RNA sequence: GGAGGCUUAGCUCAGCUGGUCAGAGUGCCUGCUUCACACGCAGGAGGUCGCGCGUUCGAGCCGCGCAGUCUCCACCA
């Protein structure tokens, strides 16, 4: 017989055991069955830098819901897991760990460093995977990948060489964003701007001919060392005559020209800008237009170069102080203003980024962006919610070339070799040993690695075996849904799109499901510095993975940020417990493990009602899931399980289960089990552990819920008419409860209930549970009762009498009845007004008008019953 | 400067193509050792759906304007 279940659900006792059962059953493994339709998701690979946070928990939960849903629907589902080497982030962490040991990268060399990095990967990559499992993620672990594994590396080389051969990857000297802390270039997307309090230094540069000074302002006086011009707007009348004249740069005493350029805003500051091509992106452009010299004044770690002995070795900020002091001494400093402006910082370490001219590798973006824009414009890939298309388009339409080389060691090394003899570059899929141009063996590989996003961009196909035409690639590519946060669109989504289109000719996925950020209870971003982060694993430990998943999937609409509220997880835990106890109830009322057949000929009214309700639920949940309305789906399930199934159906079944009629009891058992196991199936994607655990202990067909069939709408169980009848009974029960509560009658004080109705059969059928749920001793259905000294209750379909003489105050009863009558008359007038509006009747859809007519009929019935009651009361008085 | 989100019960939020849409959870109040569950049961109070104008037979839901708030992008030295 069924095993005893504990009174409270204990996730700790269940989760690991169930997860192991799934693994043993190999249920997550995609079979690559050519006969079946596929549904594929590739995981946004978590970085191996640390551990899972709430954002991951949300991301993985959404993916797992979709995957489990499709798996149960019979698709050949693949959820491909893996991790990202996260070059800059991981390297920074390792360097930091080494610093604590007093070791530098240079001390141990490239190979030694990579050895440490792979150790790091083994340790933290493995930890992330374990954390994913704790959440219940049903990934195909046999297909786990890593962005730096052999297959992905091969894909990276293939793509690099492809693009190089097409002229879409080039090497050039450009101004790029440089992080002086990480000592590497970073891409535009990796720069974060933040407002900082700074100063505006007003300086004056003397004319060479001694004809006075030109005043200008700067936020970065130290870059003066690299000034090679001063610019004014060509239309600026004030400076018309000085364009072309020569200035003497203070301190350095170099001669620099005054140039005219549209870039200068006339009405900002003095309308004069000092031009430092080597250290400002706009100045660099100006420099190109005017053929200005580019003078680099900073080292890799943002110190002044040796060319300026007085300041050499000072960092940017020390040099600023020293130079300002010298400017003052020289009489070149006019004044200092406070000024607040935006400063670019490195998204990984927060250091102020230094724009810098440097030789780097770039991807030509314009030719790649076009097809990626088209693919979304023509609907081959859809964003959910659609509004995120705008971010995507905006980025692609304004894109600049992508700087892909990084001065880091942890990553895919750039497959380019430089020849010391002929100076040419050899780019190759295989490691090169001789120069492709002159055959010299005197070649060395570029020391740099690729931006970590270069490999992530290939993730949807590199993980499936591309560039080989593998079975997996043919079967599962393109993938279906990509789930990620809106903050990752420019980094990743966009790049996967153009990479997929360029390399495979197809979009990498048909849908991008975008979610928001998980914030703390006060709406702040969770961050290490604030210390307000909540560890999903601790939440799982306390409340269970299902409770966490449920909380993350509900009460939030797609793309919007959500707050993490502990009380909501508690509520979810309580809900899990509710399901658990519903299961306990059913199990303790079953006689065997056998699946009882449903016998429609024995169905009672309530059975038809619940089956019909379940039908609606299955159809609704399926539709919501297909439309990515996960929050709506889960809300329907919650309401059904708690309000419909537990509070009504289970309660109503109790009289049959405890009664003499074994056939009736068996019918109740069969329907209870059928509906409940079906509901568990619908609930499974959201709360996989508890549903599987319960399902296993209930009578069932099949091995496991994870691979059970998804419930569908069944026409044979569509009992609309019976639902209406049953709702009449519910209305009576609610009304009686309500009146008793109003009169402060305890449930223990039971009383006879008499019902007069035009549909007496309905109420005879429901007599047993009216007794149970409305604290009645017995139910009498008829059409004539002694109303003297009885409490009267009127519903749409019935008049109810409760003989409780001691409680009846005829005056008050009358007053109440009249009040209800007034309300009903108001309703009636409102509906009649609507129906007498010809515009409404002619323009509104027939169904809406019909609904109003039905409402009118109901109200009229109620009014008739109320009037009748009032008349009788008056008589008695 | 540009774009977008949000503004619905004390709090946190749902409300799909406009027509039982005024909801849920939590909190609060009143009862309840009802044979699954007090992580529970029954009942209840609480909102002119930010403000104004418009479209419509009908508007939290569509349009315009305003206010508050948050975010993203750009960035004037």
C-alpha cells in the first residue's frame, strides 16, 4: 500500500534523490531522433568566475520550464549546457588571487598562467554545474560544453579565418578603450559611463607671434602633453582670423596650429578645444581630418611616458596635479571650475578607461549588421516582448567596428603569425610554422587573445559540432528559444545573430525571450559592494528549489525587473505544502496503487464540473506556455489547485469517500486521481521536484512524470452545462456561509437548510455536500416552506431558508432583503440601459450582447425571488 | 540630447487581441483543535486603476499632453 507521507513537505529529503532518479533514467538526454520535431535551447553559459546568482536562477528557471514543457509534449528536446571562460573576468580573478600570494603573471609566464587558469576552470566550472543541477535544470549533461574546449576553439579559428579571408577582420591602428588596470583593450560595449565630480581647468595658450592668448577649457589637463592642435568652429566669427595661426603649447613649448573643425560647438565653453588625438576618440577623428601628429603620452598602466622626464612614471592623476601646478607657475592657468561629467569605466573592474591609439584586430561591422537587422525585421527571429527589438536595432544601426583583440592570456589566441623576414601576416586554421608569403620559418604568433564574446557569439552552433556537419548540428540547428536578460542584448544576442547568419546562413534561434533583472526588496540592483545579494542556494536550502522557481516564474511580466521578496518564497513554499497535503489526502483514501478507470456513467455532477474545469485549465496553460506567458500559466495552476481542487473538489469528495456507496467512492477516487495527476503534469515544468515525487507515489502509468504525456483538452470531458448547474450549488453554499458568519454562528452550530428552486434536482444532487460545506444537518429541497422564523437567503437560482428562530429578527431580515433588492434593481437598470442603447446592440459583438442578456435574466430571476421573499415576510409580520 | 519601462488595495505585483477586470500574494480584522494541510479553513474591510484631454456604443487596457520614477543609449572638450 502507499507509503505514509509526512505532514509537511521536506524538499531536502526529496530533491537530490529525484534529481538522481532523472539522471539514472537518462531523461534529459536528447536522442537526436530524426523522426521527431526538435526543441532546442542553448544555455547562456555562466562565467566560470564565481557562483550562481539570482539572475542565473531566473534565467535557468525560465529555460527549464520551456524545456520540460516541450519534452512532455513529445519533442526531441535538447537543453545544451556549458560554461564560458570569461577571459577578462577570469583572468582578473586569477591575477588577484596570485597577487595575494605575491606572484605576478610575468613571474610564472604564459604557460604557467594557463595551467592555473585551467585549474580554476576545473574547480569553479564544476561548481557552477553543480549549482545548475540544484535548481533542477534538465540539461543534457552528456553534451556539456566550454567556450574554450577543442570544438569551440576550432569553430573560433574557422570563423576568424573566414572573416579574415573575406576582408571582414583586419588589423589596424585605431583609438580604442584601454583599461589600465586589466591592461587590455576593451570593446565599446564593455565601457560603462558614470557621472563623476570633476573640474574644468581654464587654460590659455599663447600665440607664437606674441599677439596674445587663446583661452580654452579642459577636464583633463594632463593630456596637454599630447596636444597637437587647438580647434575652433569654422563658422565662429570670434576666431575667424586666428585659424591657421600657431600657438605655443604651455609647459611643453611645442608649436601647434589652430585648426577649424565642425566638431567644435561654438556655444560650449570658450568655443576652443585642445586636440589630443592619442587620448580622445573625437580628437582622434579631428586629427585624421587635419593630418595631425598622434603623440601618445601614457604607458599601458596609464603613467606618463619617458619622453617627458619631469612627469615620467607618474600616474594620470599625479601627473594632473603636477601639470596644473606647473601651468599655474607659468601663468597659463586662468581658473578652475567644478564640473560634473560622465567618465567611461571598465565594466569588469570599474577603472576609468583610457582612450588610446593602439594596433588591434577589428571586425568590420557594417556588412554583418545588415543581415542581422533584416532577420528581425522580417520576423525570422522574434523578440519577446517585442519592444526589445528597439535596443537591438539601435545597436546594430549605430555600430562601429568591433575591437576583438585583448592583451590577455586566458582565451583563444589570435591565429595570426607575423613574419620577421617579409613582415607579412599569416592567418591560418592550423598552427602556422612557416610564413605563407615568403616561406620563412621566422614567424611568431600574435600574443593576444580574442574578446570572450567572440566565442560566445558562436555558441548556438559551435556547441553542436559546427563547422563539422554533425548529426547534432543538422538535427538541432537552428535552435528555438534563447533566454536572456535585456542587459546582454548588445554583448551577445546581437553578435550571435550576425555570426549565425554569416557562418551558417540561418538565424541561430527563432525567439529571444527577454527577462529583467532580479533586484533586492527595495528595488536596488543586487551587488557585491552593496552586500545585498541573495544566494539562490541558501534560498533552496531553506525553502526548496520548487519554491524558488515558483517565485521567480510568477508575479512578473516578461522583460520587467522584479524584486526578490522573501515573503513570496514563503508563500510559494506554502503552496508546495498545499499540493503535498492534497496528495496525502488522496493517498490515504485510495485502496491500491492501481490506476482506477474513469467511468463516465458514474460521474456525479461535481465530477463533471472538475473534469470540465481541468479541461479549461489544460487548454489555458498550454496556450499561455506557447505564448511565453509563463506568469499567467502558473497563476492559473495556483488558482486551480488551491481554490478549485483543494477548497472545493476535495471537500466535496469527502462525503462520498466516507459514505456507504462503494461505486460512488471509487468514482471519486478515480476522478480525484485523474485530475490531480493531470494537474501535477501541468505543474511539473514549474515545480519539477515535488510534482515528480508526488506523481511517483500516486497510481500512474509510465516511468516518470518528467517524460509523461502533457495533458490536453479532451472534448469528452467538456461539461459546460453541468458546470453551470454546479455553480448554482456553490453559490448557495457561499451565501449560507456568508450569512452565518454575519450572524456570528459558529460552524459547530449546525442547522437544517431548506431550498426552494426552479431546478430542485440540482440541489438534491448536491445535498450531501451542502450539508458538509454549509454546516447543515440536513437539506430539504421543495417549493413550500414555513418561512416563519427562518433566515432567508436569496441567490440567482434559489431561495434558502434556515430555521434558526432565535437568530431571526424580522425587521432586520426585511431591511436586508430590501437592500439586496435595491442593489439587484440597480444592476438591472444598468444592464437594461446598456441593452436599450441601439449603438451597443448593433455594434458590440453578438457574444457580448448575449452575455448581457443572460446577466439580465439572472438578475430578473433574483429580483423575483427577493420580491417574493419580501412579500412573505411582510405577511408574517 | 535620444529611446524605453513603470505609476492598479498598507506592501510586492498580475491584468492576454478594449466588453463580469476591478484581481492575486502578503499584511490587517472576525470566527474556527471541520477526520490533507495553522506552511491551514471560513468570512470580511481596503483601490474615482498617477493627472488631464481625446477615440469608441464601451477604456487600467488605444491616442495625445502633463507629472513623478527607474533604466538604457549617446556624450560637449
